[in-house]
C-alpha cells in the first residue's frame, strides 16, 4: 500500500512519540521521529517531510523555535503544534507564526487523523495549484508565442504593459492570427491567472442560445430549459471571459452585454434576480468595429466599453520573417507524432512558403505543414508536398511584372529582389568573406548568414 506522505514527529516524551508514530503508521503515513528538538534543522533537510508534528513545550528549542527553524529552510512548510496548554494566546501565537494548526493534549486518534488529513490536503492543493500555474505559464506565456519579427515584438511589448491591468481589451486581427492564444497569454500574465479562463465563440450559436450561454437561465425559462443553469459570466467570475468574434452578435444581445459590463451583474434568462460577477473581458474581432458603429451595426457605447485597450495582431503576410520559424515549429510537432523522420524543408519549398500570401494566416500554415508531413517521402519537405493551390498562386504572382501587382506585394517583390542582388554583389566584392561583408554592410554576421540561407546564395 503506497504511503500517504511523510511525517516528522518531534517530542521530548518518548511515550508520546511512540503513541503518535503508531497512530500515524496505522493511518498510512511514513513516520520519522526524534526526541531532540535541537536536531530539527538537520532532520528536516535530510528527510524533507510533508508535515511536521511538534510538541510546544520542550527543553532547549520549544515548538515555536522548531517552527522558526523549519521556516528558515522552507517558508511553506506545514507544521502542527501539540500543546497541553491550549490557551487562546498560545494558539493565536502559533498560527501567527505560520503553524497550520494546533492539537491540545490529550487528543484522540480521530482528532489526530482529521488534523493531519486537513494539513496534508492543503499541502497537496497548494502544490497542485503551483504545478498547474507553472504549466499554464510555460505553455501560454506571451514570450512563448512563436515570432521574432518586429510586428510581433511590438505585440509582446503591448502584452507586457497591459496584462496586469483590469482594463477590457479588444484584440483585432484576421481569422487564424492567433487571437485566442494572445487572450490566454494576457490572462496567464494577469493578476487573475489562478482564476478561470472561459472562451466563448460568439459566431457559432444563434442569439437565444448565446444569451443563455453567456448569462444562464432558470428552469422553464424556455422550451428545453429543464434545469437552472449558470451562465459563462458566472463561471468566469474571478477570472477572464474571452468573447471571440464579438462583432457578430446581434444588436439586441449587444445591449444586454453592455448592461453586464456597466453594472458587473448578470440576470439569468427567466429571472429577475441580479447576480454579481467579477470578470475581466477580453474580446476579439476580425471586423472593423469602428466602421460597423458608423453603419449602425454595432453599438458605439459597447464599442468603447470593449475597446479600452486595442491590441491589433499583424497578419502572417506582414511578418514574413516568422514564416520559417513557425513552419519548423509545426514540422517538429507533427513529425514527432508520426513514424516518419522528417527533419526540415528544402530551400525551394521554403521559398514557396515565404512567397505565399497566407490568407488563412498561421492556422493555414499549420494545416499546410501537417499535410506536408503526412505526404513526405524523405527527410525534407519538397515543393511537391505543398498544396497545389499554394504553388500555383506563388508562380502566378512571380510571373507578373511588378507594375501589375498590388502596391504592397510589389514593394515586397522589389525589396526581396534588391536585398538578394545587394547581398550577391556584397559577397562578390569581399570574395565571400562573411565577416568583411557584414562589416561593410553595418550588420552583424548572423544577419548575413540568415540572408544567405534565405536566398540560397553560395558565398564564394
């Protein structure tokens, strides 16, 4: 039978020590004992118990001294004091010093069992919360969002500035740009990180169902409402609610949402009772809400409530420096889940990925890399393993003269052509010496290496 935890018992009375050890062993705990309180620091360092049970009145180092010695090693240590002098003053002093609880002598086996179980339960809960928070932070913190281009660095800087505030945030970006991932990062880096994060897809439900989802309903409020159900605003209390595609909700529901944001209260469908909620609202849209306000499709007062802080996300075509990074990330992800040993992308295939306009943004690139790994026949992803529509579009754009392209794309083509020609001439002038070329161009060696790799140039 696995042990429930390790308990260190300190008492100068051998009989009491033996009695506690027998009971705790019977309850399923591993027990370490000692009569000398002066050795507690050494014992604690060596044994690293989950709980310390110590007598309050002992010669030499008393129970409060034991508590302080242990806290110097582990400030979050769990300690229970045993005392025959169960005065209010003693109990208050022990708790103020950081003890979990105290047990008055004489105590029964059940009293000992309940007190120790409570202490162990609180310790496990604290450790679980810490583990989950660390896991969330590692997974979703903004500096783990893939991107090192200037537009994404600006997004990261904005998140740093606004995450700790309580202000409502409106994330603006095209479909597939990672709006929910940004919202989760804002939540995890906020003061509400230990509270719930509740995402709501506002476009996937009809108006009546969305209202019930957001605000809850009472039993019998409408056909099919067979039981009372709290809404997502109630579930999100103490944390963050993320309203994705908020620009698609109806004007009627917009007025009800505005009331919730103003009053910090919700009223379930079919009820007259107001329920207090403590929620931070992060919303997202792929529409121009200012234009929707001007057209009468979105309430102006709600727009300003949601848009206290605006956080625009760049589309993937405006952060081309991240395409290679993101492609390799998803390649590694999908290759690790398959039996294939796919390790990279050929230069020709990467040039196609970097030249494509990505209307579906990061989500589309993710799907393309998953498909490529499935179809891969060797260690490197080749052009033929990329979707045909991607290759056709890139080839069509590349055959057009610059003056027939859209202005933005023409600038990109011209800039890329200039950059490649400049680098070729630069390397030729310096006989392929990368250090001299970097010095002449006033950039570091890493930049020159990156551009050589990007354009497939062989320095000679």
